[in-house]
């Protein structure tokens, strides 16, 4: 989206915000794992969409809208603090990782999931005033690798149907597939 937010841009951002909130609520209602604090992160596919197929400012605004509205609707201020920390760090890491030529969408998603868990665990250490909670970090990092991979794969295959017709140069799906074949 360009700096001028026309009706079309606002409508697209509104739709993406709604999709992110619905996916987040779905995960809240139906936990995929039995591990406390571990979610699949399907709403992250919407942030990846914005990051890869729209622009960075839209992805940033979308993350803040998702955290704020989800917190107000479903969880409350304490959970919003955790979500905000995770969202800010993971989006920052994904923005930087996307600039790396050697990472696919899946790799960017995994780094986002890992950094999200690190940020949330850091907030938990501060809130409960103990570092003992860091013993949970290996479990969260393993879960982040798995869920980040799944979310990245979902994003990769949905881009084909949702994105604009890519050129050979800006095709994130084709480029990420070629990058993974080289590995």
C-alpha cells in the first residue's frame, strides 16, 4: 500500500485484520497442542501476507491492530502485554529476515515464531520475577520450529491464490522453493 490510504487500502487492511483476529480466536478456542502457551500461529500467515505482498508499514499496522483488538475482545491487558512483546519482536525479526536472500518464507516464519516465544518468555521472566521460567525455553523453541514451519508452509501455498500475479523476480513462492532446493 502506498502512503496514501485510499478506500481500497483501508478495506484490504480491515479484511486482513478481521482474518487475523478470527484465526487467532479459532486457535484460542481449539488448542492444537497440549503444551501450555503453544499455538500454531495461523494469524501469522496474515502478517506474512502483508509483509511479502503488500508492504512493511501495512504489516506493522496489522500487527498492532491484531494485538490490540484481540486483547480487547478475548484476553485482557496482561495477555496483551505478552502478545505485544511477541508481535513486535517477531515482526522486526521477520522484516530483517525477509531482506536476507538465503531465507525462504518458511525460514522467515520459523524465525518469527522463535522470536515471538523468546519475547513472551522474557516478559514472563520480568512479570514473575524469576529466571526459573527459562527452563521452559527449549520446549518453546522446539515447538516454535515446528509451528513456524507449518505456518510458513501454509503461507507459501496460500500466496499462490491470494497474491497478485508474480513476476519471476518478485515471486516469493518460487524464490523460496528454489532456495530450499539449494539447501
